[in-house]
C-alpha cells in the first residue's frame, strides 16, 4: 500500500489489487490526520469538527462511514491503541462535504505488472513484451497457483490475484508446453492474460541459454499461432485472495519442537478444565467412514459446534446407507479433537507468547490465510481465524488436534453450521477424501451434487428437496470419496438466507439454532438443525450419479441442460479451493477425479420452486 500527497490531493494505491483511490477534500484532510501511528474514529471526528464547526451534526456519521469504506477496501487496519490525530493540514479550508473515497481500476494491469518477470526484457517496466514479437514463458513458481487438468482442458487458479481461467483446444496444448519447461511464444493477448493473472512469468534474457558457437545452423522453429486470450474470471476475487497480503515465510531455522507444542496444549486444556471444575466429556462420531472423537467441557460455549455433527454421533438413530467399509463402532478414533474456550494465557511460555501476539497484532503471527507461523517446520499445522478467534492445531502423525476459542462472543452462523471445516479438510485430504463446496440430495438410485458459487441456489434447492421427502446428505459442504464416487454427510444442518426463503419452507420457520440468525434480529443466515427435524430423511452418504449447476431462470418449470466439462470445473473447483486455506493441487486432482465420467447439467430453476423436488427425483428416485 502506497500513498502520495500532491498539494491538496492524496492518491492511495493498493499494489495487491492494482486499484487506486482518489479522496475528496475532506477525505484528504482526514487521511493526512491519520498518520503512521493511527488514530481513533472519535479523535478523527473531533479533529474534523474543529475544522468545520458548522457541520458538527453530520461529521461524526460521515467519518464513521468513511472509516468503514477504508476498512472495506483493506486500506487501513484496526489497532488496539488510540493515539491523537496529527495536526490538521494548513491552508484554505473549503466548504464542508462528506469524505468520499473513489476507486479506479483503469491502471490495474500496469500496477500488477511484476517488474522482473512480466515485462519486456529489453524495455523494462512498465512495458509488456512487444505484441507480435517473441516471449519466453515458464510456469510461475508459486504455491498459490493451482491447476486442475483433464485430457481436454486446463483450469488455472491463482489465489493471490483472485483470477481463474479455463484453457482448452490450442490454449490447453500451449499450456502443456509452458508447464514442461520454458516455451517461446508469440507475444499477444494470450501471453498477456497469462502474465496478468500470475499463471506464468517471463524468463529474462539472461536466463535463456545462448546457442553454442559450435552448433550447426538450422532454420528456427516457427512459433505457434497464439490462441485467443482466455477469459479471466474475477467474480471470486474476495473468496480466492488471501486475508493478509504477505508471502508465507520459510520455516524458522530452529522451529519449536512438536512435542513442546503438543504438551503445552495438553497442559492448557487440563488447566482450563481445572478452572471450570469439570472434566472433558468425549463424544465419538463417524465421518467419511473414519471414527473421530471430540472432547469438550460441559457448559462451554464451544458446544454450539456439536449439533451440526450430532447426526453422525455413533449413538445417533436413523443413520443409514453406510459404505461397506465403515467398520465397528469400538475401534479407536483416528483423530481426537480437544475443543475448549480459554481466555486466560497458558503456563507454557512459548504458547503464551504466540497467543499474546495473536491478541495484540494477529498479522504478525499468521500467514496469508491464517497459517500459524510459529508452527512452520515443526511437523504440526495450525490455523487462526481472527474473526472468530478460533485457533486450531493439528498433529496428523499423532492423530490429535486442539481447537481453542479465545473469547466468549457467540459463534457466527458459518461456524455453527459448518464447524471445524479448516481442520477437517486438512485431515481428510491426507486420507484421500475431499471437502466439496456443494449440497447433496438424492433417493433410492443415488445422489446429485448441487455445485456453484454462493448465491447460485444450492441451499434453497436442497432444502426444498428434503422438505419434500428426498434424502439429505448436506448443504454447503460435503465430503467426497473420489475413488468410490461416494458423497459422505458431514453436517446435519442447512441454511436459509432470509424471510423469502422461509416463506417457501414454512416448516422451518423459527427453527434457527444460531444467535445471529435473521429470525432472531441478527444479520446472519438461519442455521437449521435438519437432522433433528427430519432424522428419517438423513443419509450417511450416497453414490454420486450426477452434478447439477443451479441457475436462476424465468422458465415456467425447472429444466436440465447438459453442460460442458469447462463449465462444470469453473462452477465446482474455484469456489471449493477458495474457501479452504490449506487447499492445493491435490484438491484439484481429487475434484477432477470425482466428476470424471459423471453426467453434468445446468439446472434452470424456473419460476416455481415447488417443482424442483420432482425434477431431481426423476434423476435419483425417491
């Protein structure tokens, strides 16, 4: 983030997104008074009132709205201390107007150019390789670039730029050449798109081997005709891009030993139990054919995470359709999760230091997607969500995990409805099972997966189906076994977005279990305990028979339209890997394996939602 003052004007540039921002007169003065040490909103409003005393009534609300704008665009961050604002800029004071932030994207490609790898090797920044000339490209050496490949096409996703694209035909073949080593291509829209999205980088001339003086002169190989530029999809930028714009640091030379960390968490849990005057209660669950155990302290607020898993408790009735390898109920758990709330610091100095850093300035302790930096290189993995203050640590080798909630605020709807998903995704991935962003319903012949980004209609369609008597595997997240073509149930919950959805499903009115539900006066979705309301309709899992991509339409009735492999991958893979911090190329491979050979359709929802269950029942049976 950079900013520059030009007399009475300030320009702010976000080098992560390539956007730049202009500020109105009052916004410019406010920005200059923030200073490098920060300022409180109240202090800034007071300083603004001293400049424009005649506008006192409007300034406080205007400043709050301006600060919200700055936060929304990630131009400022909250801090704990509240220093005084810098002195007001001198000069003529114009008439007061609300502070306004104006976003511009017309120079985005210029700002996003890598000055080393994405420019013309001779001319340098800010020049792209000359159109029609040659350019040598290689794959960007970046773990944030994910690839899903089939024999006919390549889906590229870059989780830093937030862009994704499908390459097919000649573009797919050219990418294969680039992926196998540096490739010389004709510069043009195709190569520009690969560079802009971060999929490829230019090989500098100095790194290109010169021909030997003894080499026999041969006619140069003609350059391939460049295909059309691929469409760069930007609709999931907020989902795909990291929470914090920073590279993931390399592991420390001497990381904390795993046994020190695991012993510290065990002691922390034991000390918390002693303060609560109770012991841990353990409940076993069977998810994806694996036995997991969750330990909680009775009466703690984190028990709100358990109802979503209750239908998979080993004592839960009405669970059926288990895969043949499910195994006996008395086998030891493959993973034991200790879950507790603790606002006090632990006795362990290394763990206390980590928690203090998270509390004071979490960005110093975590990577771009919440990775706990203190565990890098230790053999353990950790993740911290600053919004919910949930800290999760996984000891995969030891079959143990700890999840600590660091405050007593109510859990938001997404945690109540889909608990422990980051931890479980990482653990199940090592078992060859795949988290899928989608809903699954079905009947006697199997299930269908409803896939697509948020707002596509997955949840409403799934809930309409289960309300009509179809079998229910899950909403929002399911667990897939790609090798067997099976979808397992993870969470026995469903979500409704607002009152309009409740009107379609009156049986679910007033059933929300989350404190922030819109039905309770909050701003969150309503999380519904479907497994408790309709236990006889829950399925432990179903064989997958088809993929459906819901789309809003004005047709009189729902209808199915076959979709291409490209459309299928575009709807399924980016929205899945964007929501899972530990996602990598392995997730892409498993998702491609899951859908290979399955029929896929666009489900045009139509004007009458009540007809949807019958349309899906025609595919799955009752």
